[in-house]
C-alpha cells in the first residue's frame, strides 16, 4: 500500500493555490493538508498539520520564501521543501539549495513537473525541473573543450541526470565538485554513481569514463 504524502501549499495568489491543489489531488496518495497566503505562519502551519512536503513560492508577503527557508534551517526542517518561483537565477537557486531545500521549479514548468517533484522529494531525492537542471549543467560545463555538445542516442535506461553525472565523471570532476556544481548532496551523487555502474555493468570509474568516450559524450 502506497503511503499518503501530506502536502502544504504556500503562495500569495489564491488562484495558483487552487490550480496546484486541483492538480495534486488527481493523485490518490497525495493529500493537500493546508495552505498559506503569507509567510509568517508557515513553520507553525506545517508543524501542526504534519506535512511531508511544502510547495513554497519565493515571493510571499510579510515573510518571503527565502526567509521562511532560513527559519526552517535554524529551527530544523519540519518537512521537505520545493521552491516554486518565477526566478531562474543560478546564484539564487544555489543559495536556496544550500539552505537545505529539496527541489526547485519555475512556475512555467509547474504544471508538467509538480507531481513528479513532490513524489521525488518525498522519496528523499533532490529535484529540478528540466529547464533549471539544464541551465545548472550548462553552467557547470561551460567552456570545457572536452564536452561534446552533440547528444547521440545512448542507453535508454539512463536518465538525463545520470548522463550528466557520467559526463562530469569523465571530465574528471570529483564527487565533491559534482555536488557543488549541480547543487545536489554528496549522498545523491554517490547514489547516482552506484545506479550508473549497475546500469552500465561497470566495475569502477574507469568503466564509466570508457562508456562516455565510446558513446562520444566527451571528446577524447
């Protein structure tokens, strides 16, 4: 039996709250347990209703989303947090992720990704919508002469994130560097590495690098 995921929504626009709630409630094991129109009571609200996931807009009245996340970081996160924002500035995203946030979506992609994002962070993963993930990866690899910008057809079992990790490993990034560049935890990097090795049947990092070279993910 699938465990119910309790969700709290925070946005200063009632129509957005209603739209997200309507979408989330199409999933049987998702339960929207509360909502907030300003940032002042969010910590108390999610603690009281025992939410598992908070979907939080940055632009909140009285106390904005960043202040709310800082409050969570100081008091101890009572739930996982997904930021929902109009902003895609990498400096801002890194600052927020460094505070302990689990996911980041732009409002433009929320309709396509919010269900997947809630499930992912509830399962203990970090989540970015595709446009943000691609922007982060592009920034991490910019001006690297060994990066092959052409994307060939590769192992369909690999996710886009795993392909990015393979490329960074092949470009000689350490686990810590990958963590810093992709705004994800070291544990997440190592989990991806293990999954990649299993899917590729690679015995070690050399096997991952060979795969990247043989499939032209990098220029050798």
